[in-house]
């Protein structure tokens, strides 16, 4: 088997810095974790908060701390630093090669979509962002790695897309339509969801949006690990 | 413009864990850094060393420490912990949007290849790995971001490929041949160099090999940031 992960990210219209931070890091016992945080509001202040939360989480994961404990620790640190006045959503998607599972940690009102054998589930149990109280708990799900598994995680920019015009995005329905097509790649899914949201916002995203898509495929070809990054820049 | 980065990695033959660690992280003032370390020997011991070095470096970069200072600090930390008995190579490739430059930091005898306007340069001034003495200094180069710029960084597995058979790999010549072709993507370059090395090692890589390729292209299409990861796994 092979795991493919794709990320697509865009900034709020006319804001140069995204309040979303995303890092992919190796886990000390094998596998990797995608850590995605969205700081309250947008611009540099939000960036500083989401960067702080992501650094805290990846530092703890690197020491072997479990995902849920890392999320709680980041929440407590944010609560202490900002006195409960600033929140930050957090999602951790971990490929744990030791247990052969994907572990989903969510402190985010936005749901996580899990597609498996033609069925799409939205994990949307209530879940609060980090930093709002001393008793924040993550919602944690563990799913066995098997071919065809699709997981979609996103920040609330996707949920709010189109709301200004009264035509909000229905992410689950969009996903169902997409998975009926012939085996879209994770990048195609991520790009398609993001493009859909931007169309609903009439080309001017009302918030930073990040979409992460993980799919488990049968092994195709060699045994190389690969990573690609594309960074549009506006240097003169 | 847009910056595209591709990574291809493979483990030493019959070793389940790579001694190479690579992380891509956002820089606090914009842009990103690719941090690649190769711990001495191979297997879990080497992994622990390269992971420690990479964590140290990305922690410092996150605080705004300059790349060269982060490399020196990681070297001193490794020297102190291992009493000078364990070395680790380090390369940092930073896209600094503030200065509009790529900053290359190298503590690695393996050269860095820089292709610009049809000319290929190998940066191969002497450079020692981290952890071997108290006076380790990185070799630092700064290159203005411009369309067509190509940078290739790799661990010594690529340099040693084919040596067992007395037919070592000439990375510079391989790159020249490749850049004469029509605009290969960074992933094509990385895959091609890695495949070439594995052929020279008769399908059984004698060491962990990691190749990082960065290219600056004219802007193509949208302004999404993208990332993809492919992780081959052998879960039952």
C-alpha cells in the first residue's frame, strides 16, 4: 500500500499572510503527522498563534507524546499565554505505522470527512478549539489503514465559503460527487474543494482556507518516499 | 514566480528505517526552509541523531534564528551530547521571501548543485559535518531568486552510489544531461537522480539516499500553495 497526502492552501483575499499553519513531520516511531492549526481572526496575529500551537504540538510529538496529550498541552499553553481570550483550531492526522492506523485528533467545530468503501461519514461530534478553557478535550478517532480509505480535513474557511451570499458550501455533498468519479488523486480532491469554495466567495476568499486530503492506494511502482511543495511568490 | 520543491528518498537496502531526516517548515518571517540531516552509519541509531539535529534546527529557525547560527548550535549540541564521536551532515535550503533569496547552508562534504542560465556550478568548498569539533562552521551561499534557478541538494548515499562496483556516480554530469532536456519538473529530476543511483547500486542501495530539488518557475495558473506526500508502507 501507499499513503498519499495532498494539501491546498489559499490566503484570505488581500491578506498576505495566512492565519493557518500546516506542517508535516516524521513521528519518532515511524509514520508521519500532519498538524494543521487556524488562529482566531486573520493576518499576522492569527499566524503567530497558529505557528505557536503547531510548534508546541510537533515538539511534543517528536518526544513521543501521544497526539491527544499534545493537543491538550497546546491548549493549556495557549490558555495560559492569552488568558482564554484567543482560540485556535487544531487537527492532527497521524499515520501510525506501529498500529497500522490513522489517528485523527480534532479540536475544531469543522467536521472531518472519512470515506470508506463507498460510504462517506462526517465526523462532527461537538469539538471546541484550543485555548478557550482549562478543560478542552480533543475528539479522537482511530481508523485502520486500508486501501480506498479517504480522509479530508479542513479549516473553517471552507465551511464559511459562500455564506455571505447565502449559498454555503456543503462539503459532504461535494465529496460524495467527487468520489463517484474515477479515483481522483488527493491533489485533485483538495484542489477541487478549494476551487469550489473560492467560486462561492466570488473569487475573493473571505477567510484563509486549508484543505488536507489523505488517501490509501494500492502500491504503485517504486518504494521511494516523495514530497513536493509549490510556493507561489511575488518577489519582484 | 513560483517555487517548486521535490524530494525523493529511499532507505538503504534491507534497512527499514532511514538515517536521513528531512522536514520542510515555514519560516516565521515568510518563506520556508528544507532541513536535511544524515546521521553517521544507518538504522535506528543514525535516525535518532539526524532527528535530533533536525528538531534542534527547526526549533531555532522557528524562533527567528539565522540558518548559520542554527547549524552551529546543532553542531555544538551534538558535540556535547556525543563527545565528538558521532557526526551528522546538515543542509538547509531556505526560501527567504524577505530578501528575495535562497540561502544555502551546508555542513556536508557532498556538494550542492546550482543551475542558472544554462550553467551548472557545484558548490564543493570543503565543509565538515556537525558534531566533530567545537569549531564547525557551515558553508553559506545566498542566491537571488530568479526564474530558471535550479538547486539540487543530496546526502552522501548519492555520492557513494556505484563505488562498490568501481563506477561511481557523477552527479554534475547527470544534471547537465538532464537540464539540456525540455524543462524537467523538480520531481522528474529528483526521481531520475535517485533511480540512476539505485541502478549503479544494482537495485540495492548501499546507503540511505535523499535528493532535494528546488526550481523557480514562472507563475503557472492559480495562487494556491500545494504540498503532496507519498509514503509507501508495508502494513499487512
